[in-house]
C-alpha cells in the first residue's frame, strides 16, 4: 500500500507545484500598460564631418560597457547614429536620459509608444552623473511617477523598459541585487545593482518598481563579452532628478564640497578607536581652509552622520554631500576619542573637474588584469604628493591582492614605461605580450615599491 501512495503523492506535487509557484510571482502586465506610454526611443545622429576624427580615438570596449553608444566599427565618412532610451518627466515635453546617448549629436529624434516622432533639443547635460535633459515640442504627454532609493529594498522586484539592440518597447524584469555600488571611481553616484536583463539601447531607460515608480536610470552593465551577464547598474532617481531640476532651473549643476579624504573603518581600526562596530567614514585628510577644516573636523575622526542621515561606509558620504548646494549649512556627527561630537559648517563648491565620470573605458579594468585605475584627482595629488600617474580604484583578483597591490596606490611605471595619465597606462597594458608579467612601480604610503603580478 505504501508503495502505491508515494507515487501518487509525487504526482500530486508535480501538478500543484507550478500553480503554487505561479501564484507567488508578480504579474507585470498592468505595470507595463501603465508605464510604457511614457518611455521613449531615442536616435542621436552625429554628422560624419564632425565625428571623423573622434572615430579614430574610440577606445576598445572592455569590462564596463555603456549601452546606447555608437558602434566603434562604423565606416568612416558616414553619419554616426546611436540608439538609446528615455522617459518623460513632465507633460510639457521634458525627457530624462543618459548623457552618453546624446553626447555630440547634432540631431536627436524621439519616438513615442504611439509612433509619433519629435525632434528634441538638449536642455542641459551633466558629465559627472551621465544625465541629460531633453525637450520636445508637445503637450499633455504621459509621465512616470518617481520613487525613492531610500525606500528601495534589496531583493525587491523591478522592471526595465527600453530598446535593447534596437528592439523598441522591450520589457525585462529582475530584482535589486545591491545599493550604493561605487564603480569606475565615481564617488558621487551610488549605483543600484540589479539582475534585470539589459543590453545596448536600454541606456537612459527607467528602472521601475512594483508601484509603477521610477527608481533609477539604466546606465551600465558589467561584462567581458558585450552582452548582459547578470549584473547591471542604474543611477538612483533621487540623484538624477536633483541633476535634472538644477539643469532646468539654472542650466548648470552645482555640488557641495566638504573637503576631506575618507576611507572605510576596518575592524582593526574600530577596535583601536573602541567603536562597537566598523561604520562611518574615517577621515585621513582635511584640506586647508575647507568647510571640513572650518567645522573642526580632524584627521582620525569618523563621520557617522550627515544632515541626519547615517553614514554606514565611506562610499555613503560623497553622494549625500554632492546633492547639497554650495554655501548651504550642514550638520555632522563625528566619532572622536570614544565620544560623539556634533559639528556644523557651510559647504564649499565642488570643482566639476573633480566630479567628472569618464564616459569611455580608459579608466576601467583591462580584460585579464584584475584591477581598475582612475585618473588622479586633486585630492589624490594632495594626499600622495604625486602629480603624475594613475590611482588604483578597485581590485577584483586575488592574485593581485596577494601581490600586495592596494586600492589608493599610485602607479608610476608599467614594465619600465613611465605613466603620466590614463592614456599612458592603457598603451602600456595594450603592449603587454600574452603571459608577460606585469611589473609596477607604485607609490604606496610614503615610499615607492615594485610589485610583480603574474598573468
């Protein structure tokens, strides 16, 4: 009898399980109907005469890839056309997208879901955040609602609408994988990471939660093939709309500057300072005459709150500071000598050359190297005493870690070739032969040292 019951029980599970699973999955049909009319397709044309020179200088695609950029292999002396996505943020025709979708274009065409086409003008763009605001001559357009990244939960379902690989009005879904990702050395954008499938042409499109609210702008993928590999990044809508509002109101984007160098608090540092848990942004430099100096912030302080918001890691602080206008009074809490101290100051203005985000791949990891580098900022130069070279911004390979290369090291030579900037570094890496060791002369702390990385 028992032998007959077991197969019957298994058969019941086979039929019931799919229905039970289906009942637990979200239905996106109403969400798509509600959201898709406000999502637009963007075609940006750059005149052949204007782009002939730039065609020769387009870098190879590597680890991080923007979507919507033109095809580097396009034949010369032809108009270069790129595709991307955007979404309508006001009924009178303002549209939000990525800057790299429309950068350099002399004609921009926007196509709505109902197939109407409009020629768009660029109202303004911000290189640091990779955000651009467009305007079309139309009224009573459908718009999307805006959510907040603060309310966004890890594991929450989200949806993307865009034009991947020129397939317009494509819908994909996934979950939020992480928040506050710092990539490409861009400290002012705490990217949202998700596993929503997105590819070329999705750039500038909305990332939408289950309430039909935009929570991000789809901008980057992490890939060594050029296609989606399960990791994608979006600009938080809070930051994007802050930029868009400034562009529409003032034509330019201004960011606050505190004037500190910061790093994460390690467990050893937390133990040394008698903190219960590692948290906050550990100050390792205070610029002379800066807002931080005027507030009384000292090297060794740990900034744990900024304008009432907790600072969990060093990456948390710069985006919060950057969203505040210069000359604005702010409140801070620092941990010093086992006690919490409250401070106030007025923020300085950030030099936009320090906030810029590279819109090519020359500052990202070269395939197989295992680490990424960025250009030296003024703060890096002040901290290290070096005005030439590139700074290590991320290490992704254990062999590189074992070789004792560290984030923050300044690379001065690659295989005996002097390195002054990102271009020199890229050329030196490209010149490596297969299997050739990578020999670096780096400034690490107060001294120079050689590091050999086997490949």
